[in-house]
């Protein structure tokens, strides 16, 4: 048997990627005020900002697009999707939405989050923001190994069951639900084991709380379970997926990940009353329940994507391509989060640039160096994203970790693209001593990472907190 894991597809349609010069990239970055979120796609050679809605659809999905039924109420495409989702997950009520965060908002609103606590392994950013917006309190209870970059635990996305039980006992009626994010994006796309999911679901049941899944990367999670969990090797991914969904009372899903589509979301529940309430809110905010903020053609493409994502050749290639990049960077001595996650490789920017303090954004220094060296766009997940400005005008309140996420879109880049990324990063690592940090010159009070303007710091001890507008 050949050992090489190949891309399990051949390419029928190609999209040219921009190739730029070093001089141009320096100009583009300066014009973007040193914030890669402000770059335009034609300035980027390889875009690793996110795996959300950035993947390639298959010939079968494009064929389904042409068959999409644009009927306002009662679209055939909806019923096709409903059948696929019911077979996949077993949940009774299927509501389409335009993307994950809208499913989250509707579910959290109808479940009565106000004044209550949501207990999770980790809330994704939009889930956390929605809980807070609805006047609830998000609490993250991931296992401690998740915060140790070097520790090679097979299921670093797991919830700490002891802490979960303790919180359920102490908080009693204040708890709205138990929520599990699979895979756990916040800690690096790390999987959650079936045993952990079962134990968390049993605890939720014992305390009479709904057990909810954020299932954005449910197929990648199931693949890790099949690979790593004792006794799961001989099962099909579909069986593992079904067992996972059988544990829950409801789930939200951003279909822009494992739905293999560019736009779409799902909200599914078993409870009839809750479903009725959710449908009413869906009509108010998204659209009629048989299209929910999507076109009929989007529903049709999603119905095909949710089948394709279970193909084991695909999942093997998908996880192997992320692990391939991780291994190549590890060989170069680049400090990484271990083990490789499902959808991204995370670099530890504090260890990469020990001379750049957190309040001068070492993660951003790395994303910008990567862009200049090779036209690659990654994303800072550190103090620029999660830190807060210091009210007194001193250095920022910093984030717990300074990371850079290199997120791999699905079925989009090939092995030579991965080799190129590793080569560029190797060069950036060689020149790490020469790289300086950044200072903010302009920022907004919320979600500043998306819009902030910055400049390179020349004097190492300088502190330019920037004006808050
Ligand atoms: N839940 C998880 C675990 C996610 O990763 C995301 C999105 C969402 C919910 C929200 O879904 O974007 O469709 O509204 N994650 C993207 C990312 C944005 O880059 O990781 P959405």
C-alpha cells in the first residue's frame, strides 16, 4: 500500500491566485495600516484567515445549485436538506439559517439565557458574545491540558467533568444549559472524545439541563474519535456522528465548515414547543422556515455537502493535510500548539518572538512578517484580538496567550501550497531577531482587531496605546 495520502479529488475548475512582489506587499501592508484584515483578496497569495465559507464545492454540489428550488414556501430543496439532516443527526426539527451565529442567537434567545449561566467546554467568540448580549454568563470549563501548548493529550477539547459537576451542583437553577463545541475551536480545533461527550450529557441529564452541541466541525471531531479513541476504529464516521448527535437535545451548526458550503447554518431541536418559538423568531429575523435566510440553491448545495463530508477518504486527507503542515513547521523548530488540530495550525508567537512584549502584539508581528515574506495571510489570536486597552493609558491588558492561527480552507490548497507556507515560515523564523512589534494608532472600543490601525514600533520600550475612538 502506498503511504502517501493524496488529495482525493482532481481539479476541474481553477481560480488563479495573485502573485505579488516584495515591494508591492510592503506597500499593500502599509496602506492597510499594518492590519491584515484590511488587505484585499487580490493582494493575497494564500489566505489562511479562516476555514469558514472559504472551501471549494464539488461538481455534485454545483450541479445541485442548478437544481435548487427557489420557491418561497415549501421549497423542494428544503425537504431534501431536511431528509439529509434527519438521517444524519436524528433530530426532529430542522431550521435553516444563514450562518452559525444566527442559529446561536435564536436558540439562546428561546431557551431563556437572561440572568443564567451557560456551561461549556469553550464558547466560540460569537456564542460567547450572544450569551452576553442576551444578559447571560458564559463559563468555559475546558480541561487544563488545553492551555499547555506542549502537552500532547489526544482530546484537548474535552470539558473538565469534575468542574462541570461542581458547577451544576453549586449553580442549580441558574444554569441554562450545557454546551459542547466540537471540535473545540477556541483551544486550537482540538477534538472532544465520545466518552467525554457521553459523560457531559449524562451530567446534564442528571441535573435536568438541556445538552446542546455547537457542531460546526462535527465530522472532523468524529474522524479524530475514530482515529484516537479506544474501541472506535472499526466504526464508520457516520455511526460515530449519529451517536454524538443522539446525545443532544439540540444543536447549532455553522455549515460554512463541515457543511462544505460557502454560506449556511442549521438549528435543530427535539422539543416541539422550543421549535415553535424558534420558528417564530426565525421568521422575524431570517426568513420563512423552509429557506431561513438562504437561497434554495444554498440549501441544495448543503444537502450534498453534508453527505460528502462523511467520506472517509476526504476526512483522512483533510486531517492529514493540517498535520502535514504542522509536522513541517515542527521540523523547522517553530514553536507550535501540540498536537495538530482539525482545521488549523497554531503558532506560539510569545515563544517565536520572545523579545516582543504582549502589548506590542507579537502575533501581529508574525502575521505581518508572513504576509511580507510570501503573501500569506494568517490571523492573530492574542492581545490585539482579545486584550483590552488600558483605561489609564498604559500598556494593554493582555490576552492569556499570543497565538497565530493558520487556518486551512477545505479542498482548496494542495500539498505544494503547504510546502510553500512552510518554506516562507522557515525564512521568517530565521529572521526573527530583526522583527519589531507594533503600536495601535487608532482603535474602536469593541472588536478592535478587525479595524485597528497600527504602526511598527521603532524604539523597543515605546508604549503607544493609541487613541480610542
Ligand atoms: N461556532 C464555531 C465553533 C465556529 O468556529 C464559528 C465560526 C461559529 C460558531 C460561528 O459561525 O461564522 O457561521 O456565524 N468560526 C469562524 C472561524 C468564523 O474563523 O473560526 P458563523
